[in-house]
C-alpha cells in the first residue's frame, strides 16, 4: 500500500448520491425526507427480522441501504488514477473489477448484526450518516474489497504514512519499515495478512511489473500501472535502468542496517 490522499468531492456527488441516499434512509424509517422526491415511488418501511417496523437510522441493515454509491464509481475511478487503494495496481476496466469500498464497515463479522448472513461486497458504515459520504469511499479492486469485507483490521489508505510499506526485490514480499513503532508494524502485518498482499498472485504481479520494466517498459508506464513497485525501485538505484538513474532517492532509514 502507498498513501492515498482524499480527492475533491465531485460537483454533482450530492445530487447523485447524498440526496437520494439520505431520502431513502428517511423513508425507510417513516420520516419526511430532507429533500423532496421529484419522481418514482418512495422506499417502503424497513422491518426487523421479526417484522417490527424500524424507527431509528441506527437499526437499519445494509440491505435497507440503496447502493447509490455506485453512481460515484466513475468519479472514484478517475479521481484516484484508477489505482486500487489496497493492491497498488491499476484497475483495468475491461478485465478488472472496480468497487467503492466503504472504509467504515457496516458491522463487525460475527456480532449478530446480519453481516454474516447478508454479506455485501461493498462494506457500509455502522454509522448511517457515513454511508453516502465521499470521504468514506476508497477505490478498490473487487478481490481485495471482498477480502477486507467488514473487518476492521485493515489500515485505511488515507492513514498510511510515506514508506510504511516496503518491498523486498528478492521475493517481492511487502513488510513494514523497520523504523516504525511496534503498534504500527502490528497494524501493517494485520493488513498484509487480511488482504493477502504477500500471496502468490499478488507478489507475482509485482514481479511481472518489475520484469516488464527491465525488459523496456518506460518508467512512467510503471508508475501509472504499479506505483508501489515504481516507488520501491527509486530506493534501489542499482536496479534502475541507466536513463532512470536520476530518479534514485537517498536510502531510507528502514533500508539501513539495524541494531540487533
């Protein structure tokens, strides 16, 4: 993973996502919506498993929340340069699977709230007001979004610091930087484990991107399709092609020999 910065909210996001989403949630619990409905039928009242009407936003389940965030997928895709926030790989529209991950999950798996028997590829906030917030969305490929699911042990890409994750070129495995405090290292290892960032398909993709670069793929192309691998190359000047030596950076503290 590499740091991701919050992109500006699209000008039409409120019209496409926020207003219809909040209108639906109000209708689900029998309240007048904050914005008037101009067409279509109102959403029916939400009910509990026992058939009782739900009267509080906090009691709504993911199945009661229309997926208006899908209207923002094109904006997410362009705003975040088509890069999966978790894998660091370019998401190709024709072969990839782009999704809008809600960073704040809908529930904790196993807590009896319904997450186990009604899993969603897109996680939704347990705080209803976050479900339709632009700042809660992360662009993610479908596979890693599914692995993250509703678990809360995955680092938020918006929180990841520069050079927290580093890569070993001899095996294309990722690990925490040595200089980080133990608590941060623990969170990084939990993220790597949950998302499978060191599993064969992912490390083989990192390896392929590197080998393609050695075979002649321009550095700018590597940066566009695999920015994490490109960044790590800049810390390994011996691996850069001659025409890219000017991109080399000074060694990181995490790359220097560590005391036992």
